[in-house]
């Protein structure tokens, strides 16, 4: 069983899609062992609690330094036996020591076709506004490995959708989100398979 920890700051629809994929057999041999949010009001924490999954609020504000915050995050992840960290709408930068500790074992989903429309400030509505302003004909979603730079690491899986001529940021956001819900569980399945093969070598 691959132990997944999901980190999010918001409503948690990608987390929900991952749970559905596990229940529906599309993401076999995985379970979510822990959900962490930096935001105590986040929907993702409520969803986790109602699914009986350990849910923690861990925020930088609770700690005097980034070091102490990183220690608390790592301790929680270790205690719950997390093997792969899944960022699902996590709006905070992951500290570099954390990235080093889990190198190659942190995934993120971004609502555009990276390397386009990524980087600092490119989140949520801003991404879709930029795509429309650039008159792109295509957008989509990207699952990538997390490294020290924003939206930068190796791409695991990408899916493309058409941008309609009358698209608004809202309609585009909805289309991309639907793609994300199918893409993330599939990307986790493929990446976990590769991680496992690597272990066997
Ligand atoms: C998604 O659009 C994802 O690409 C971005 O944040 C959003 C999270 O949505 N990183 P949800 O919390 O999973 O519903």
C-alpha cells in the first residue's frame, strides 16, 4: 500500500477525486494516510475528517521560524508513514529542506500547460485570465514533480483542452478543473508505479 499525504489550502476537490479513484479501483494499492492544511477553515480538512482520515492544521504562523515549521511538517508526515506527498491546491511554498527530504516524492498539479503560465503569482483565476489574454487556443492541466522552483520540476502527465473563442476565466477554470480530477489520480498511479520499479532495482 502506497501511503499518500495530501496537502491543500482550499476546497479539496482534487483530494476528493483522489479518494474516489482509490474507492473506484482506479488508483489501486494506495491510501491517504494524512491531510495537512495551512488553513484551519479549508474545505479539504472537513472532507478528510468526514472520510475518517487524519487531518491536521499546520501553519507557519504557529511557529517562530521556518525551521520549526519544517520540523513539525516532517514529523507529522513521518508519524503517519507518508511515502508520496501530493500537493492539491496547497498555496504555500514548500520549504527547501522539506523538498530535499522528500526529493522526487512530492507532486503538484497546476491548472495550465507548464512551462507556460507557471511561476509566482500564477495561481487560480490569474492563470486562466493570462491564458485568455494571450489568446491561447489550448490550455489544460499539468502534474509535475516539485523541486525548489515554483511550478518547475519534471512533468509527470499533462492533458490538453481547447480554449473556446468565447471562453471566460470562469468557464475555463471549470473545464480545467474537470480535467484535473481525472488527471491527478492517473498521474499518481503512473508515478507510483515508476517509484516502485525504482525500488526494486
Ligand atoms: C486546482 O485548480 C489546482 O490546479 C491548483 O489549485 C486548485 C485546487 O483546487 N493548484 P481544489 O482545492 O483541489 O478543489
